[in-house]
């Protein structure tokens, strides 16, 4: 999806957003989807009710135990 945005998004989406996608890729800042995807799947299966209703970042401290082992 990110490749498609970089290749075909120019002129079809906000210029600043498109430039951000291109820049993030060029600078090597984009994540492989498996990293946040693993956390999302793990949270769906094992999240304690204490996290319910909170805004969480996949790489936040509260999600540490749900990350893929390195």
C-alpha cells in the first residue's frame, strides 16, 4: 500500500502527505507491517480489560509485552 501511495499518490492526494510518505521511505523510517501488526493481533487476543478505552501506541510501554520477541 505504501509503495502504491508513493508511486501513484502525487497529484491525487495532499501534496504534503505524499511528500511525507516518500521522505519516510527514503530515510528508512517506515516500519515493516509485521511489527505493529503483531502488537495489534496480540492485543486483540490477550489485552487485559485495564487497557480498554485507552489510546495506545504500538511501541508504547503499555504494549511492551505484546511485541514480537526480538
